[in-house]
């Protein structure tokens, strides 16, 4: 896998993205010699399940509605 410093990546970002799309190679972006990001070809869509959880998970009801106060329990 190829590596590139963040400063060089910043200057060559668009050209590097074109190269990755054309060749399929991956690059690791480093900052101060440490890996911080990876640029690789896009492989497809996201998980079909909600929030990337298990496919069998089903959400029932309004997940954004506040819970009744009786449902809150304080642990000792």
C-alpha cells in the first residue's frame, strides 16, 4: 500500500482520487509519520440495515419520542 504525507495529499487530492479510481490502488495518508486516513476505491453502498446494525433488527415506535419518567431508573 502506498503512503503520502498529509501536506502532499492536500496539494494532489483530486489527481490522487482519479488515480485510485482508475487503478484500484489504496493510499495511506500520514501526519507526522503516523497513519491518519486511508484512501481506497469505493466498493459499493452502505449496509441495508438501519444504522448499520444487525439485519434482523426491527425498530418499533417512535425512537425520537421522550421516554415516560417511570421508565427511567437510577442505579445505586
